[in-house]
């Protein structure tokens, strides 16, 4: 999306990040704005299945002059998020387009929160303790991937807060994504219509 800071300048080139991903079986750990149903719906047209999960050894860091966070290594900390499953190849590409070039897609070890059901990000409590039991491991057919932040000079000392984002930025941020999605649908409909009327 050209109007959004997450937008890829060259999304086709960045889809190379997805080369090692089995889009039919693998899952994506999301920890920032993609934890919100409204953001997912704007990007994908639906809200895919998601399980609350944690990533020991990582933290969700605030980023300088950006409303969204980056996942960075941090021994002794645990990042919280959602494990998105059942994503189609097209949805993987849409989410890859959403993440800019400062993110790297990499494998991750995540732990499912025992007995947890999906809840809105703003209602989630503090991170679960690291080192869950074997029963708490995420049960997915394939591997787990996530987008980690690779520009350390932009990482803030404080953590990103889903609650603060929900209260101060979610409405406007989602509205921009929804407007962009509507514009894309309208452009596609216009193109299809003109395709059926070559005299126009």
C-alpha cells in the first residue's frame, strides 16, 4: 500500500522472502498491528484462525517514529502475539506486501498459551512465562514463521503497547487500510468492466 508505512515499494521482488514457506501448512506469528481483527480484515477480507502464543527470547519493541513494532531478540523477555493458521498463498503474499524491507522473515519457536482462546489484542494480559511445557507448544501442521525487525538503530528502549495503539491509533490506521482496500476493489471492478467493453 503506497499510502502506508508498512507498504512495499516493490512487493513482487519481496515475495522472494516467501520462497522457503510452505503456504499450505506453515503458520505466521504476528505480534503487532496484525493482532487486530480489523487490520486483518482490511488486508485479507477476512479474519483467519489465530491462537494466542508467546515467543520466549524476543520482545515487541517500539520503533522510532513508527506506529507499529518490531520483533527483536531479547534474552529473558517473552513476546506475545497470535499464531495465524490456514492462510492461503494469496494471503501470505498480501501480508508480505504489508511488511516493509526492514523486516526479515525467519523461523521462530513459539509456545501456545495453554487453554487460551483468541481475544482482541487490546484485551490480552501480560506475556506468559517462558519455558512452557510440551503440551503448550503450538500444534500446527508445518513450521512457524515471523517478521523480525532488522534495523537496530530504529529500535526504542521501551516495548510497543497494543493497548496504547488500540486507544490512540487503531481507528485511523485501520480506516486508511480499509480505504485502500476499497480503492483496489473498485479499480479491479473497473478494469473487469472495461475488459468486457473494448470500445471504451
